């Protein structure tokens, strides 16, 4: 077993060179390079964390803006609906008023026409009566040769007309 | 005598050989020859350096290589944070170096580079090496423990809620189990790596000797051994990762004892 057989001859060389090369490894690589590698890792982790935080903040801001937009949109819609409703009401009121006026005018015209019709009928009836009286007088005079006074004839005509 | 020459010595792979011309190097009377073991430590260091260098592009959107390096640092970082807590992060450089150094050493030692004439040397299969690493980890535990808690650190040997009469019995046991830690740490890695490599070498000697003995032995012994080697090689890759992980995990658990004294 050379590890033991050569121990006396080689231990000092083994220890010396191990200390030299492990020392180089420790001081150059371990102390010099490894912290830089780890620093890079830490930097990257920090960067990732910061990016994630920024993304989260941006998303929150976007959500907030969307919420604000939604509120504003709802307000606008409500306002628009109110305007539409008001316009509708106004239009309805206006047309109702117009209709009412037209109705009134029509009613008035109708009433006037009816009055006129009634007057005309009365006048016509009166005329018919007087014509009938005169006709009755003439008929009686011609047929019977009796002269009937106007009031008597009128009375007879009225009676006849009342009986239809 | 061709069969004798073809025999595989399963221990030869662990032999340390100074690279030509460096046998005489000394510091304060101690030999520091630049050996094949040191050579593979150098290669491990360079490979690890290049690997981490590829992850240093510091791009915000990482490429595959950078992702891989960051996965390893993140893995060690998570392990330390899970075992020690927030203060654990300052040990990332050490535990990362330890884990990657052992992992790459284990994996490079398994590469079939012998096919092209280069013989990989798994220096983690030497307890001189794993011992030094374990002693470094253990020293960190002691230094941090006494630095942060002073003499109060000795209360580590009295688990929380021990009844007073039990303390004289429990404390020595705890002390022994504490002192065994560096040995268990070093021996576990050393034994696991060595056992795997010996097993592979023994099986390869079956393949070679069986095939040399004739077609019948080759089919009966060589072929099954070869299939077994393929499976065990896969297992060894797993072991290489697991042992590096265990070493790093136990180090972080021991540091946790020192950091957060119960």
C-alpha cells in the first residue's frame, strides 16, 4: 500500500503541494471568483423581483384605471339615459298639449257646426211650416171654396205635422 | 512468462513518483518533490479555475456554462444556509473550494486517460491529502468556535438537556466523538476512493489474465468482469460526487456546531 509504504518519503511533498494548490483554489477561485458569480445571481434575482413588482404595480394601475373608466362610463350612461328620458317626457308633454289644443279646436268647430245645423233645421222647419200653411189655405180655397184664415190653417198644419 | 508480465498490481496506481529532476527539492530539510500527485493537484486547480472562469461572464441571462457554475455555487449556498443559517454564507468560498476541489479530483482520477498513455492519479485516495483537508476543516471549526464563544465552546460536549449526574459520563463520550471527526472525515474519502480504484484494477486484471489464459477463460471470466467494470465505473462516478458532497456537508454541519452553539 503505497500510501503507507511511501509515507515517510512523500508526506512533506504531499502536504506542501496540497496547501499550495488548495490555497490557490481557495484564494483565487473561492475568494476571488465565487463571490462575483454569486453577486451576479443575486443581481439577477433582484432584477427579477423588481421586474415582477413593476409588472404587478402596472397591472394594479391598469385595474384602477379600468375601474375608474367603468365608473365614468356608468355615470355617462346614466346621464345619457336621463337626457333621453327628459327629452321623451318633454316631447310627450308637448304633443299632448298640441293634441289637446287640436281637440279643443275640433270640439269648438263641431259645436259651431252643430249650432249652425240646428239653426238651419229650425229655419227650414219654419219655412216648411209657413209654406205648408199657405199651401193648406190654397188647397182648402181651391177644393172647398172656403176661405181659411191664416191662424186656423197654421193650427191645422201644426196638428198634422205633430201627428206626422 | 508473458502472463507474469501482464499481471496488474492494483496498488501501483497509488504509487507516488517524483517528476524527473525534482527529487531534490527541499524546504527546511523537508522534501517537496513535484510528484505525479502534485501534478494532478495542479491539473485539478486549472480545471476548476477554467470551469469557474466560464461562469464569470456575469450576464443577466446566463448561458449554459454560466448556469452550470451558478448551479454549483447556489447548491453550496443553499446547503450552508440550510445547515448554518444566514451566517453560513460567509463560508461559501471555503466549502465551495473544498467541494469542487474534491469533486474534480475524484472525477479526473476516474477518466480513462490510461488509454492514451497518461495515467491519472487520484490524490484523494491518499490519506495525507484527505487528512490535510480534514484538519483544515476541523481547525476552522475550532477557531470559529473559540473565537465566537470562548471557553463556553466546551459546553458543546454537554448536549442540551443532559441531566446533571450524567454529565461526567456524557462529556467524555462527546469529546471523543468530537475528536474523531477529522479522522472519520479524512478516512471516509480516502477509503471510498481507494476501494473503488482497487476494485476496478482487480477486475481489469481478471479481464487481462482471463483473456490471456485462452478464449474459454476469456468468455467465462473476462467478459463478465468487463461488464461488471462498466457498471462499477458508473457507480464510482456516483461515489465521486457523493464523497465530495459528504465531505462538504459534514464540514458545514461541524461549522454549524461552532457557529450556533446549542
